C-alpha cells in the first residue's frame, strides 16, 4: 500500500468525486447495484447521517465508506475502492478507520450487509473478523446477509 491517508469527508466539495468513485466501484456487479442510482443528494444524506470516510493517495481519491449509528453499532455501507487499486489494503485501512470512528461515537460494534449473490464479499468481511448474524431482503433488492464485528475492548 502506498501512502494512503484516511480522513472524514470535509463536505459538499468532495461529494461529486465520492459519487463517481462509488459508481465506478459498483459498476460491474450483477445484478446491478442500487448504488448506481444514487445521486449527489444521496451522498449528502449519507454525510448528514454519519461519518463518510475517504481514502486518498497523494491527494487522489481511491476509496470511501459511509457509516451511520444504528442499533448500538456503526453501520457501514457502500465501501468503494477504485477498481485499479483493489487488493492493496485500502479496504482494510477504511475498516480500521471505521473502527476508530465507531469508538469515538460510542458504538460497540461494526455492522454491514453483503449481498448473498456476492460470496467473495462475505469471505472478505469474514477475514476482517465479521460474522453473519442474519439474513433479509428489502423489496426489489437481492437477498443479503447481515454481518457484525464487535469492537475489541480498549486496553
């Protein structure tokens, strides 16, 4: 991994770049992801709901992750890494930063959902310490598995 810096999104000036990154990162999924229908207004709503983390390398946006407090945890969604930068530790760095954010916000776990038809995503998050806690399906969307990772006690 290069000199990746993870920070919170500073505001609206970064929304267009985040949206473009999410669209690019989710563009090859089958069936297509609902992320492709999201707009700048959706990014703004995510920003208002909780931390939006961004990963930059030399000022270039290479990753992002949305978070929101929900049920005692920090719910993570839309982890996006620039396709040509995947498998370089950027996702792990975003997850590490999300854990720090969760602690600051008083959460005791990280939670997320993975589409059942994307078993490689489930395996990725299992390697990162998440476990499946349930299943579900929202109307008009593919089935998902809910996953969570309790935060380790601070020493």
